[in-house]
């Protein structure tokens, strides 16, 4: 018991250090696969010793604290993380949990999406105009980054059409396409500058610049994958149809988003995307399955840091620790 407690405390401390490096400094020192391994070790220990559970454990929290150099933005609805599965067995367990919570034997339809490796942003449109943009931060409070977001060409400053709600919060991922990332690092190398660790850190470092002229020079792009606050009626009764409405208003939606039936459909989607992973023009670290029916989503609800109605199916790790430790990086 004493050993378990000491181990849990050590793992929490280790993860907090990684979180600070990753979310606040945009400069990770270990690859994601190593972070995920330590997190799973912590979760397994906390489950085996429920008396050690603590709401402030990294296993219960989202992201990192917002940096004070940016104005604080409080999210109208929390911006959560995603639970994840790493195998077909874990996916089967996810589906089983859903079915038993819904007390249903009817197959669930999932909206399947690429898991873009960038950073989550919230975009607030009032009367169709972009008026606020924020990072996820700790899920409750993010960093106000409107000026930087305004430099990203894929993000409309004004929505098309007229039938949008008076206030609409669009959520999605800012990312750096692979070609832009490679060109930027190649240029940095010829100039003897430091290079970025990976497109995710390049995107995060570029977006969280204090000078938006620097952000403007960075090859950033954006796909939307959902909504937060929507004033008035919901946009649709399914997640997929919600994304189609956003698309009609000019929001970029990944062409890879597909509705698939049950776990078998998810596995098929995963295999297809994994086989094409290297040909995609951006990096992804897995795929995301979301229960498509919004009424079922509402029934399933949330746990502390993630919705119960979605999970990320992570791809096998590509990075190696040595690769990360041998190169010097910049934010
Ligand atoms: P996550 O990245 O596993 O999943 C949640 C995020 O996925 C969302 O916030 C969103 O930004 C993103 N996302 C991409 N496509 C999406 C889609 N289609 N729909 C919904 N969301 C989508 O969770 P997290 O809390 O952001 O970060 C945890 C992960 O970050 C870890 O599993 C690890 O891989 C990495 N991490 C690494 C280190 C490190 O030191 N290397 C430190 C902290 C976190």
C-alpha cells in the first residue's frame, strides 16, 4: 500500500512535468507513446487502489494551465479531452460499455474522423463574424488568440449564408500540414536555427506567439470537428449532419469524415486510414469514433475529462525516444 502510494505520487509528478513541457512550453522531452505508457500505468494503479484517487491527478485533468501572457477566455462549455483505445479488444470493451449504458442491443452508428495532430481551438461567431478564438487551456479557461487565428486562411472571418445561429462556437484543430512543416524545418536547418520536434509542436508554438506577424508566416491550417455553444435550436440531430451544416457555412471539414456502422465499421475505417496514413497531407495520431446520434450522446454524457460517447483509436507509435532526445527544438 505504501509502495503503491509512493509510486502513484511519483507517476503524477512525472506526468505533471511532461504536461508542463508539452502544453505550456510546447517543448516535449519524451514521445507521446512514452507519455501514454506512463499515463496508463498511473490509471491502472489508481483503479487498483481507489483510495488513492484524487481529482487533481493528471488522469482526471485536461491539458495545462493557460499562459498569462494571453488574455483569459472562459469556455461557455468545457473543452474536454478524449479517452483512448489502443487495440481491437479495447474497442470492443468501449462498444460494450456504450451498449450496456444505453441498455440497448441495437448497433450504434459512429461518426469516424481522423485524429489530427495539432491543437484544439474554440472559435466564436456572433452574427456570422469571428469575434473570439481561444485554445483549450485546462478545459475551463483557455488563452485568447484571436489575432493569431485571424492569420489562418482556412478559418473564415465571416460565415457564408444567413441561417447560422446568432452565437455559434465552432471547435476544431489547428495543424501544420506535413509539406509546410518539412519546408519550414529545412529552412531552419540551412540557417542554422533550431528545428521543431514535430508538426504538433510547430502548430502549437506558432499559434501561441505573442506577435501575430510571426504566426502569419507559419503554414497553419484548420479542420472543424464539432460545436460548443450554439444559441437556440441544435444545428441537427446527428454529429455528422452538424458538420455538414458547418461546411455549408464555409468551415473546412476533413473529407475523411465518414459514418460507419458499429465496431466492425470502426475497425474497417481504422484499417483504411492506417493504410493511407503516409499519403495524407497532414499527420494524424489515430482516428476518433463518436456516437453519431446526439440524443444518445446526451444520454451517455461525460466523465471528468472526456465524453463517454467518443474514443480515440491511437495508431502504433512512430516516434522514438532517441529521435526526440538527439535534436534540439524550438517553440
Ligand atoms: P488527445 O490528444 O489524446 O485527444 C483530445 C484532443 O484530440 C482534442 O483536444 C483535440 O485537440 C484532438 N482532436 C483531433 N482530432 C479530433 C477530432 N476529430 N475530434 C475531436 N478531437 C480531436 O488528448 P489531449 O488531452 O489533448 O492530450 C493527451 C495526449 O497528448 C497524450 O495522449 C499524448 O499523446 C500527448 N501528450 C504528450 C506529452 C509529451 O510529453 N509527449 C505530454 C502531454 C500530452
